[in-house]
């Protein structure tokens, strides 16, 4: 189920979003290009994209582990 969000108003470089009964301020740069007052946004979870991102992260981690199969257990920061 997607969450319905309405752009209530824009104040300078921030937008006030109506999310259910709550109002949330966010930087205007976080909104899609062309977003304006009254626009309705949806927010949902894309399971397929999440799976692809996880597979990519696991592949990168496997490549790093292959480069150094015995990493140090202690290190200085």
C-alpha cells in the first residue's frame, strides 16, 4: 500500500507536506522536479529494487572479502 502525501505549501526552499493528520517540513530539493503546491505524491516500497540493491551490496562485499580473506580483527582509527 502506498502512502499518500500532499504538498500543502512551499516556503522558500522548504515544502510542507500533509501526511495523514501530520505536517512535515522537508527541503524542496528532496521533492521530484516540477513538484508544486497541491501535488499528490505517493511513497511505497519497491521490493524488486530492494532485492537488486541487496544483491549488489552482497556482491561488492564478496569481492572485498576475496581481496583480503583474513582481515585484521583490530585496527586503529
